[in-house]
C-alpha cells in the first residue's frame, strides 16, 4: 500500500493536530477517519481503482483526505485550483479525466462522472501496473501549459525518512508540485498544516501569529509583496523559524531586504520542477543565492551553462508535449546557472534571457534593482526585438501611485546608472495597473 507508512504515522500521532482549517484544528485521528470514509465511499461515487480523477480544491480536510484516499485506490489524480479556472475544461480533456470531484469553499463535495476512457499510453501504463499517478500542469508563464505525469510510488519514497515535525503554512497551491510536497512532507513527519483563506501578506502574517507557524514555503514574488506591504511589522512573527523560497529566481536585493526585515528567520532556497519533484537543498547562507541541490535519488550536471538533472522521482512524460529527456535519461531544465564547486546560482530560464547585442541580461537582476526604487510596487522584465541590437530590455512597471511616464523614466535611469551595466537598463518602460504575477505568485513576464 503506497500510503501504508502514512497510516501508521497518523495512528501514532492520532491526538496531535494535523490540519488547521478556518482556524479549527483537526487531529490526525480525525484525518484518518476522513480518509477511511472516502476509501469506503469512492466506489459508490463512480470512482473505480485506476480511474483518472480531477480533484478541484484548495487545502481543506476533505481535499487532503480525498487525495490520500485516491492514492490508496491507485487512481491518477489531477489537482486543479481556482488559479486555473478558465483552463479547467482544457486540462480535463488533456488529462482524459473520468471523474471530476469539486470541493466548495465550505468543503462539501460534488462528483461528476464523464464518459471518457483514457487512451494515452502513460495513463494506461499506470493503470496496468496498479500504481497511483499524479498529473501536474505547468504555470504556462513561458508558453502553453504542459501536463507532467508522475508515478506516485517513487514520488512518495523520500517521505519515508523522518524529518523534524513543524507547523507549516500551505502557501504553495494544491495543484503545484511545491504544494503537494509541503502537504506530504508535513503529514509524513506528524507536523501541522496551517491553511489560509487568502494568500495576501496580511492574511499570511496573521495566520503565522495566530497559529505559531514555524515554516513558510513561498515564492520570491510573494516575499517582495510581503516587504512592500509592511505586514511583518504589524504581526508577531517570532514563531517563524524558516522561509523557503523557490519556483523562480530570487533577486539579490529582495533577499537582502528580507534578511534585514526578519533577521532571526533562516532563509533557504529550494529547487524543484513539476517534472522532477522537489529536491533537497542547502543555501550557502541566509543572505546567499548560492545553493547546493541534489540528495538521494538526484544527480545534477551542467551542460553549456544549463542545468540537467537525473532523478529517481522524474515524471513518466508529458501528455501533450515531446519527451524532454536526453538519450541517457537526464532532464533538461532550461535553467541557466553559474557553478562554484558544489554550489549553483540559478540565473533564470534560458528562454527568458535577453540578448542585447551579444550581451546576456537575466530579468531577475534588473527586476531586483527596479524593485528597490521608491514607488515601484512590482516589475516584470522581458525582451523586445530591436533592429540594431537584436533585443532590448523592456520593463512593465506597476507603481504604488500615479506618476507621469517621462518623470518615472528619468528617476529610473538615474537610479540604475550606478547599479546596472548600461545595456541592462530598460530602454522601453510601460506603466501598468494589473498585477504582474499569476495565481501561483510567480512572475508573469509574458504579456497575455
């Protein structure tokens, strides 16, 4: 049984809190009861062993219990959240979903059976082996969303090793590899999952204070918004021991500002992909962007400045895209990196690198400088074609208050003059009012 070890740990910790939802605690004994209920109920709701099931929810008692029950019933799970509401019909078609399970804000369930019979060889292979599966869709921030399929059995293996028991916020979404990892890591170590109704800086800080949260897994984009909001000054965050950040490159300026704002909190960079799972990592220090990644089941190598990874927990493949693995089984991440001994510095996606007359510009570096300019709430940097240099640096900027574009451009150039090489200073600036990040709090550099 894939989650037999989890059942044993739930039973041992049955009186301990497993989940905080709407400020109410649910014990491991109660979670085990929810799990047993759904294992017994799924068949009557049209879910057969091996079915492909979309689980459309955020973290809640029934969402967690249903995911575990579906794993136990050897189903392939397609988690979907409201962040991809408009894409849900497309994603259900791509994943060949047979049963849709929708959870309301009140944690009630609705089951819908679809007249679909999976035909994709990867999905059929999982069913033939009797293994549970997981389908994760990429954010699509650099193009069309890809559907990565995992065998849940190797994905669960790393959680057999006991780690410290901590109270952790489920900030990363239910349909994100980081969110799934947070849930399984916390539950496998008898920790406590603390859910939030809103992923705003104020709500997150309030939850940390109220429930004495120890770990906040999040993204650099959210951490920048957190600093701008001033919320850490309005709440008691003394319980917070660790902030882990990943999903996109961190700007050095943001990291240093965060270190200054929360000096007692350890800051750790993580690295993971929907296609590989989350790797164990170790930052050189809390104020360093150099990180060591790998651990048991993972190997790394750098080819032509790009990171490649060989992982025991790698996906089986995409449902809607070509095989991305090398002939010898390494996954091409597409991330440009620098190397210093055992440590790496993640520079950003190769596809987002800007080439200005042969000089490379990584968006995160420029964004980091602009984010420290007074009045800048958020910024997204990308390439724009140019007849002389091939490309120029373009910045879309969201300001905290209205300001004429010519005036802002003058301030920006003066600010950047001693902080960026001339070719890195944005030549085109567009002031915007809409957010520059998606529902997963990841920078959206492509204009929709």
